[in-house]
C-alpha cells in the first residue's frame, strides 16, 4: 500500500503539502502526459516543445519524468547495498565496499539523487531523447557520449541548445560543477522548477529522511547541509 504523504510528517518539523510535493511524497501536483506524470503547469510548454521538435524532424520522447520518493529510495538502497553498480566521473565502476558510508553517499550522488531531493520529484524535470535517432538494435543508455559529437543524440542535443529557452526549459546539469555529473538529457521547466526547488530545504529533506528506511541514513543526516550545498543546489542558473 502506498504511504500517505501525511505519514512522513514528523513531530518536530511539520512539512507543508507543497514541501511534501517537492520531496516526492505527495503527487497532487501531477498530470498524466504521453505516458508520464509531469507537473500540471508545464504541460502546455512541454507540448509546444515536443511539437517543435517534431517539426524539426525529431521524435521527442521522455525516458523519465516524475519519480516519487519511494521509487528513488529503491534505486538508492539498491546502489548502497551494491546490488546495482555505481560509477565514477570517468564511467568506471566503483568498489563501494572499500568506502566509508559518507563516501558511498557521495559516490552515489554523482549520478543518482538523494531521495527527497531529486529534481524528478518536482514533476518539472525530464530526461529526453529523440527516439528516431537511436540506432536500430540499440537501446538508450542515458550516458553523456550519446549526446556528444558522434553520439546518436548529438543533433538533437544541438537543437535543444538552440530552442529550450524558447519554451521555458533549460539544462540544470549542463556541466560538472563538483557535485552531480553532467546530464545533457536532463531538462527542467525554468519557472515552475525554480519555485519548487526552494522547498527542498535541508529541514524538509531531513524530516522526510528521518521517517524512512534509507540506507546510509546516519551518514546522510550528519552531513546533510554539506551534501545539500554540493549536490542539490549546485546546479546551473537559468
């Protein structure tokens, strides 16, 4: 049974409904669009972006859109428990068993957001690609090389560079800033995301995580302010 967002409300810090939405434990802000859940306020701009891409010869698809807290936690716990691989900035697999808990946390956060702090919780952020550019017999990997020169998504990436702002979107992870790795496939609705991202405060994330069974909890909570600065707010400004 899915937990109600009210079950995440601790006694010391009372989260608002809006904070619960921003932290991925309340889905009242969502609308269903082309097989994905997105924030209801971005549907018009997203549709316009998709139609413009189609006119330019690209089949605009979303590999991922909204992702709730529980789903993000499942990904996180699987990586922390070494059931899924974790990679460094050069795409080499890391042996997590050799690391302290806080170093495991930082290694995971390079490519996977902390539950409660993922921009995908907002419903404003999408992983996008041009389906017609994926070579026959291959599947999308969502790796930087696919969007770089000689990668199959490079032409689409250049088109996004030129047109995202026209429709109110931008790339929050346009380059590596010492926190999250570059994600050229990740786009964000500037106006809506800028309002919601401020609700992913240290206090709100702390409150949600304290009520969860996330792995590495002690290390995360003890270092949350520093992690917040390095990984969560350390993004491109539109």
